[in-house]
């Protein structure tokens, strides 16, 4: 059933930020009806390869990117550019608690699917708009791609290697972090709005912007700048105030060493048979190690390269020095803790394939999130939703399909 099994969400979003929000709500049991373009669907369905493969090795129509953000939903194909399609969406909105959309600011007004229009058919509706730059301001009409927002919002100014080192320069995150965080903030906003509606009977409009989220999530870096007036620099994998506290290359891979005090530093260099480094006045205390990092770090790097990743992890864990491997994803999903926590879930797909996904990480004793159904094929639930939610008969549905409305 799930904590949100009494909630219906009409999902007009595509790509990542909106679908990520909708999937999170669906994991908790919300009935999420995903509206897609007939014949095409969510853009990410085609963002491959890789695609989900059938048991005989053939590609399905679902790219792995799409699969990551669309489980537990129902797919309904509707052409919202047609008056009949707009009518269907308005009728579904009247039967829903939440509408999610990520069209350009103001774009849905011409279809009569904006908040003001849908509020007339559902006065207590919670309506969440997700855009790159928000509904107001001089950039409201700009397309907000995650990569661009990471740059504009300051994330890339503090991510990447130092400019004075090889490979230095700004770097984006390895995943679309602005999209994903916007999806999570949107989830929080929707749940807060539903709680307010349940107390007061009043719905509301939510204006979510990737840029707002990207700026907000810089957290302590924002606070450091606002307190000092000095923009923080990039440090790569190093720490500005602690040495050694960074990634080092081993003989076969990489590890992270996070030395937090002088005692841990001694144990670290003892594990590398370089005890004399802990007795050197330039390196004996953290302030001195920070002052002499340009001398010390190359020495440590040479020491670490003498052993393998597994040898170092074994030695440092035994010595009580905080450390960890830098795993690739094959190693992640083989990691004993990841396996023990059941982070991979397998769902059957109509093609006969098995969809391998990652479970929602939230753990709850009474109403845990569940991955209960595969990401839907395009239009898989169109007829069912029109019949059961809106009461359309077979003749009406056939006529709509004949006119390419659905």
C-alpha cells in the first residue's frame, strides 16, 4: 500500500528532475500517471545505448537512462496539443492530488493546463512546476540544462583539480546533480504542501528552479564565502585544511586516505614503513603538514604507489586510519555492504527481460518505499486509466486513438 497510497500524481514531466520526484512519490505508494507524447514518449526512452535487452539479446524500446527514473508509474499517451488531449489531462487533474510539470515557464497556459486553469477544476490541487531558472526573473525563459546550471550556480568553481596542477580546471559532477537534487527538493515541497492541504484544505503552487537548488546545495561553501567575501577555490580531491586528506594512486588502483589527526598520520606512515615522516618537524603536526603540503604530498604519493589497493585498505583498517577504496560500479555492486543492504532490485519486464535497478535508499520501519513495478512501456496503461479513472467506454477510446489523440 505505502504511505502515499491515497495520493494520485499526474506527472507531465520528462527527462530527470521531474521524473525523479515522481518516482520517489511512487516508491511510497502514490499512484503516478505519467503523461507522454504518443509515439515518442519521454525523451530519455531514446537516450541510449545501452537499452534494456530481451532474454535473446535484442534491444527493447527502453533506454537504461529512462529506466533509472520511472519505476512504479503508469504510462498514458496523450497529445496535449489537441483540444481533446487537453480535456483528458484536465479530467485527470480533477481526479488527482498533485500535478508535476517541467515545461518552459508559462508554456502550459496556452493549453489550459497551467495552475490557474487546473485550480478551477481541482481547488485543493498541489501543482509543482520545475524549470531551469524559475517562473520569475530575467532568465525565466532560458532552457535550464543541468550541465549549464552546475556552471552558473557555482558548483563547478569548487569542483575539479587546482588550476596550478596537471588536469586543473572546473569539472562537472559525474551525475546530473542539479537535476537530482531538484527532484528531491521538489519531493519535499510536494509532501509539505500535501500536509498543509490536509490541515487546511488549501492547495498551492510550487515554483522549483534548478539554479535555486544548485545555489542552495553549496551549503557550507556558501556560508564560507558570505562570511569572508573570498570565493573558495578548487582543491580536487585534497582538503584545504587537513593533510593528507585526499585520494592517492596505489600500484593498481586508487584509495582515499582521510587522516584526521597527528596520531593517525603516524599510524599511516608506519603502515608505509616511513615512520621518519612523523618525526620530521615539517610534518609532525597538521598545521605544519598543511604549510608543507607541496613537499609532503609527493612523498606520500610515492609511498602509496608501492602497494595495491587491497593491501593498503587491509593495513590502514587494521591500524585505525580512515580510508576507503575508489570503486568502479562493478565493484560497488559486488561490495559486501551494498549486497547486504539489498541495494539492487530486479523487476520483471513485459519483454521477458529483467530490469535491474537501485532501490530507494530510505529505510522505514512501518511504511518503507517499494520497487513494485517495472518502468512502464510507452502507453502501457492508457486504456486502463481512461476506463477506470475517467470512465471512458471502448468506443470513445477507439475514436480517440483513431484521431491520434492517444
